[in-house]
C-alpha cells in the first residue's frame, strides 16, 4: 500500500520527522542539463514555456521521471511577477534576464501597480494545478517565489550583477523608498506563495539567492523584516516553507530567525556547522556544491557521503545542492546522487 500523501519522505523531513531514507531533490532540476528540456526549448522561448501551463507542467515532471527525486519544483521563474508589475521582462540567449524599465528613482516605487497573483499570474496557478494532478501522490509539488531582496536587486540593477552597486546605492540613499519597495514585494510574494499552495503546491520555497552580498548589519536592517513578512504570509497557507539563501553563513542565525520550516544552505559552510547555527530542532536543506557533479564519480560520491555523514541520519535533513544544477551537469551524475542518498 502506498503511504498517505502527507506521510511522504519529503514532507516528513520538512516537519523534522524521521524518514526511511533521506529525501532528495535538486534546485533547477527542470532545466538545460536535460535533453528533453532542451528539445522543448528549441521550439519555445523560456517565457513561452512559463506562460503555457501544459508545457510548464510537462517540464515539471521531466526530472521526476528521469531521476526518481522525492519532490518536484514547479517550472516557472522568480522574475515572472515583474510582468504584472510593469517592469518588463525578457531573457536574452546566454545573457540571463533583462528588465526593460528598472527602478532607478524613489518616485517609481509608489507608481508600481498592485498585483493580485491569483488573477495576474493565473497561468502559474494553472500550471500548479496541472502538475500537482499529474504527479504521483508521494512526490509533492514545491511552489516558489523570489525573496524581496533578490527581486529588488533585479528590479534595480535591470539584470544580473556581481557587485550589486545600484541596489546598495538605492538602499543607502533612499531608505524610505527602499523599505516601501521591500514591503510591497513582501506582500506580493507572500500572496503569490499562498495562492500556489491553494492551487495544489504542498510545500513552498522562498529563494533569496543573492542576499549573501550584504553585510550582516545591513541584512538585519534592510531585509530581515521583509523576509519575515513574506514568510509569515506564506506560512499561513498551511504547508511547509523552505527559506533558501546562498553565502548566508555569517548571518545564518538571523536568516533562520526570519522564518521557514526548513533552512536552505549552500556549500560555503559545512552542513553540521550550519545546522548548529540554525538550531537542531529546525529542518535543513542542502548542501552539495553543484560543481561536484562535474567531478569523476568517485570524487562525487565522496562529497555526497560527506554531506550525509554531517547530517548523521538526524531527522529533518533534505538532501539538495547548495544552488541550482549547472547546465553542463551529466544526467547520470544526478541519477547516481539520488541512488547514494537513498542508500544505494
Ligand atoms: O527546476 C527548477 O528549479 C524550476 C525552474 C526555475 C527556473 N528559475 C527556470 C529557469 C526556478 C526555481 C528558477 C528560479 C530563479 N530564477 C532564481 C532563483 C534560483 C537561483 O538559481 O538562484 C533566479 C535568480 C532566477 C532568475 C533567472 N532565470 C536567471 C538569473 C536566469 C538566467 C541564468 C541561467 O541560468 O541561464 C534565468 C533563466 C532560467 N530560469 C532558466 C531556467 C530553466 C534557463 C533559461 C533557458 O532555458 O534558456
């Protein structure tokens, strides 16, 4: 008999309950390393795939079928809310996202339209419903959104950056407008996550991918209250919430205090040290370096075993990478990782 849906490994681990084996899934598991994804991308742009619920749902299922992971993540992008926000979004081949009308003036913040995710992003909810229905009951669907800081950084920079110069200048010189922007983004992503849960997502992840560029004191002042608000709104939907960031080692206790049933950590901190910092009662997700998947298999296995040894079989560990799967990753490497984590 198959277990009741809430008894699946991944959801139990989110609640820090013991599981038969450690659950595993991969950030960016639906993407370019998969030949069946690349085949669809030849015919459609990234935004077309996101905008078409049938295609988004199909891509969501691809890694589940290929890898036997314990959770699926919706195929979408954290920047989709920029379209109803009127910021304009496109993806240039090989260059990443481009925001047509970035926020450079304080006055632009007050002019942003109010977004109602369940209607303005209705196509995402349709994709959630289709994917949730098509998945096997023991593989829950994870809905997601970008965290206020990571979204604000794209809205201000207009695209990818290494230095976050424009973002920090805006934050330091226009603190009132900064907090207004963050407040609006927190309400938006909180409502967006809750709507995905109502449509059938059984867990949610908040991606604060770039928050590690900040000094700990700036995290506390400029980001913490807004992440806390977004996570509180998401949590009210009644499903577990994963709070993920990279380069968060030095302010991990604060990052964890902002909220999340599960804290996602990257490879820049050993898993056991991170777990100590966030508190042993909290669930943790991570933290293999995605580049380890490019190593020869014996090297890779050693690194997988190191992560598992540091978790030491304690309840509440979800195996994942410290950031997304790299496009160069061999499918076989991911398949082997799933086998090792599941005890093979
Ligand atoms: O499998 C999954 O994880 C689900 C799909 C997913 C995508 N983006 C699809 C995508 C998820 C969860 C995201 C989140 C996302 N998007 C984040 C947070 C996670 C992270 O990696 O830090 C961020 C920062 C973005 C913004 C974004 N989207 C960037 C910077 C880029 C370009 C960089 C790149 O990898 O090419 C994207 C494009 C994107 N989003 C792709 C995919 C599969 C690749 C584009 C393509 O197919 O051409």
